[in-house]
């Protein structure tokens, strides 16, 4: 299936203006289909003022269906998207000076509804979580940044969780390389389990190593590592909780340490957790709640990584499917999928508190943000 897209798919809409020299860039993916009740229009590119954090629209790349999660290569030269509800991923070339992107090609993921992807430290392979079909795929990356079709496909197996609708089968929801690059961790929302695989960087192959069960019905969704400590945090979607694990890189195992709710004690409605983000220094962890429409802040112990609640902040919109701390650690962005906004917050490094930082950015059905910088 790996192939170049027709020219019409690679044409960007007129830009709102070029990026200033030395700007950072943000790439925003969206849901676009009626099935998703979406209003998105592809991938939008923004330049970011290094001082104020203000965003300025640079480009819209349309004719894309549900580009729902985006990552950049380590050198920032290439962008990759998976496409919600579909069976392929797309590669894009990035103009370092302007931040604009153009389509290179797309390739089969071997499964349906790719939701997350990660690139191995060598930059030669991309691992994709296929949510709907319960599998993990490895796709080789070409020297020109393009994708090749998957060359390994692993089904995830286990006992389904108790939730009839959300846990009827395996649903891997994230792909994360550990800090050594030797292991890949996969939270499986459907099986209430977090899987660990060993990764062979020469062959581009995954081998099962271990797994750890979450609380019954928790629905593990996303994972983030502490930047220095042997600690990982798992966001559980269905019971709105965040779990702290001790990570043993030599053995490839996760050991549970702590579980906390992501919801304030004053909230009693329906809500599910969506995204987890960590500051570059590992001092604070943030989790978004869809329903309560808030961001929960936690202070992380500098020795153990254990979390202490540090407050909740409204995202100023509906269904914050995605949040991200920018590379400087000074700003947090909340993407409100059903509010069609990205709301910027200034992050106080002394206490982790969030405060509004300018007006919301209008963007239809935003569901992912990837950051890049350039020094052109």
C-alpha cells in the first residue's frame, strides 16, 4: 500500500503568513468525519512566539481524513500521522524555515484505527497502536522520511475488562519507548493491562517481555515517563485515575506504587480521563478530564515520583481530548475537541498552577498537538 498521494492531497491552503525567524511551530491534527461528529479540516500549522507563547496560523493542509495523532522525527525534518478509524499512516516533509508540510506518502498499518505511534531512537522504525483491531505494528522508515508498509504485526491477547462497550476486545491506546530505547510500553484499555515489549533496533522487531494488570475496569490509556527517575505514570481512562509505577529497565517490568483520582471531590457527573503531560523537569504531571472538562495538576516527588494533587483548572471548552506542555515548560495547551478551541495556559514552575495566557485559538475538532523548533 505504501505509495505517494495524488497531488491534490498534498496541496496546502493559502497560508495566513510566513513564520518569523527562530520561531517554534505547532502542528495540530483533527477529526474530520461525520462519523466522529467532527468539524476539523486536516492539519493546521502555527508559528509560536518564543517570548509570549502566542500562536500565528501558517498553513492548513486539507484533504486528510482524521489525522488524529501527530509526531515529529527527532531532527524535526518529518511529521507522521495516523488516521482515526482508518488503516494507514502518512509521512510529511517539514520545511525547517517556514514550518510548512507536504505529503510524502502513506503506508498500511496492518490494522484499524491507529491511535498512537512512536519512532525508535535510531529513527529507522515507527511503532503504531491499532486500537480497533487490537494489534501493534512496526513500520520501517525510509531514508527520505517516507513510510513502508508494516513488517511486523502483533495481536494483544488477554481477558477483556468488564465495560461492555469500551472493553469488548483489546484496545491498545498508546506506544511509548522507555528512556533506554530498548523497550516499548503499550497500555491496553480493553484488557486492563499494560504490556512491555523488547525492541530489536536492527531487525525492527518486538518481543513480549512482561505485562502488569491495572485495576479492574480502569482502562489504561496513555503513559508518560519521568525524565530522570525510573518512574512511569499511566492515565486510566474509564475510572479517571492516574497510576504511578516503578520502572525496572533491566528486567522490563512495571511495579504499581500508587493510584489517584484525576477528578475533584466536588464533581459527581460522568467523565473519562483523556491525556497526560509532564513538565520537562518532571516536577508536575497534568491529566485532562472529558466531562469535568478540567486539567488536574499533580506535584511529583523528586525522589520517588509519587504524586500529590495540586489543583484543577477548567479548560474553557468541551472535551479536552489532548493537552501538552510546550518544549520550554512555560505553557500548557488544552485541545477541546468538542469546543473547537485550543486554550493556552501559562504554567507556574513554582507551584504547577495554570493561568490563562491569551485568547483561545480557533481550530475545528483539535485532537493532537506536536511541537517543533527551528533556528533558521
